[in-house]
């Protein structure tokens, strides 16, 4: 029986594999990657590699075996039809008879267009009859802390989230929840709503940035139309800019506040505070 992780060379996948290595022998872990060279370090540590692409169903033919526990990390090719890509993995897992297929989804309350692919994939997974776990990941701290350059350049956080709050957590926190599910028992056919222990507003984010940098960083609350224009002006493709602005509209409506406590419960510890993630990002 292997623990198989797709998207293993992505940001979240790397955290998952690292945390798995602390709990299980390396030869029980299979990292599914598109580019073997990107995972050479993992292979050197004894992790098994499988090369497969969501766009090529045949590449998944021999990736899974009966009894495996699989983490399907949702793809990032928004323009290529992610539900069909995820279906490829579900079909291969079903054909092999895996013991569990866990999927990194989005909060159940999220109405933004971004969530459509996740809802479709959840339905496909339930229809497959496979034992499943829905890891409905909330927003990452890193969505903000990896994008500090324009904030520090203009001394302004620009967003279309109004006074809405978001309970983000670090990728490492979401990885810990996934690892708990993959290495623990009793997670079959469960849905976890995952988010950070604390919810914060964009104004509070700007205030924390001001405190840590010693500068006056303002929160400029704009409309989704204005934000879409700013993002396209910065070079983002129009449809992607609209998707991101749509997430801010969801934050304003409170759809990214997750108060289930599932994340810290599964991780077995409190989630990473946003202030800590900011400190780390400012040092980097
Ligand atoms: N909750 C949030 O705040 C949030 C934010 C952004 C994204 N997400 C979702 O969560 C996922 C994981 O987050 P992340 O930060 O780890 O994203 P990421 O770093 O972009 O990783 C995406 C992973 O998916 C793999 N992938 C993409 N297309 C593939 C294909 N056709 N076949 C096989 N593998 C493919 C990538 O492979 P390569 O390594 O070869 O590129 C990569 O490993 C994202 O893909 C996205 O669906 C969530």
C-alpha cells in the first residue's frame, strides 16, 4: 500500500511530501509529477516517482494500486478544463481499487467562479463510489504574503473585499491536515471545512503590515471592476483577473470565513497566525 500524492512538485504537494516523510518510510510514498527532474531531490531520498499528466489519461494507467491512499491535488491549468483533468485521476483510482481518494477542494460556502471546478470534481468523486475525503481548503496566507512587492512599493493593500474577513492559513497547515487524513484512520467519506483559527480583514492585514514594517500601509478598498482593471493592467489575463476579483467579492460576503475548527483539529495544533507568515515573508 502506497500513499500517492499528485501535484507533488507544486507548493502544497512539496509540503505534503515533506510532512509525510516525517511519518512514513520514503518507499511508501509515491510522488506523481510531470517533470521527473523537478523531483530529483525526492527520488534521492527514496520517494517513488510516477510521471503522469492530468491531460494524458494513459499516463495514469499504472500509477495506482489496490489499497493505495491517494491525495489528488487540484490542478492549476484553469483554461484546460480542470474537472476533466481531475476525472482522469478519479477514473484511474477507481480502476485500481484504491482505499481512499482525498481531494483538495474549496470551502462549501464559496460561490465565486473559482469554486465551480471544485464542485464538479466533488460530484464526480462522490459518483465514483470510491471512499473519499473532501479537504475543502480555505484561502492560503501565501496568496497575500507572496505578493508583497506591489504593496510595499505603493504602501497600499488594494482589494475589493470591503470589510469582509478571511480565515486563511499557511500551505503547511493544509498539508498537515492532508497528511493526517492520509496516515490516519476513519476519514472515509468525510468532508472537512478547513481554514485558519483566526479571521482577519484586509484593513487589519494592512495594519499588521504597518506595525511590522514601521511604515504607513493603507487599505484601499475598491470595486471588483476597478480591481480587475488593476490586475489586467499589471499583466494578468482578463479572465484570471476577473476570477481573483470574484474571490474578493466572496470575501466581502464572508464566504471565506471557516469556523469549523477542522484544520487545527486535524493538524493537532493551532494554525499559523497571519502575523507569523508576514514576518517570515518580510525576512525572505
Ligand atoms: N486555497 C488556496 O488559497 C489556493 C490558492 C491557489 C491555488 N489553489 C489550488 O490548490 C492547488 C495546490 O496549490 P499549490 O499552491 O500547490 O499550487 P501550485 O504550486 O500551482 O501546484 C499545482 C500542482 O499541480 C500540478 N499540475 C498542474 N497541471 C497538471 C497536469 N496537467 N498534470 C499533472 N499535474 C499538474 C503542478 O505540476 P508541476 O509541478 O509540474 O507544475 C503542480 O505540482 C492549486 O493547483 C489550485 O488548484 C488553492
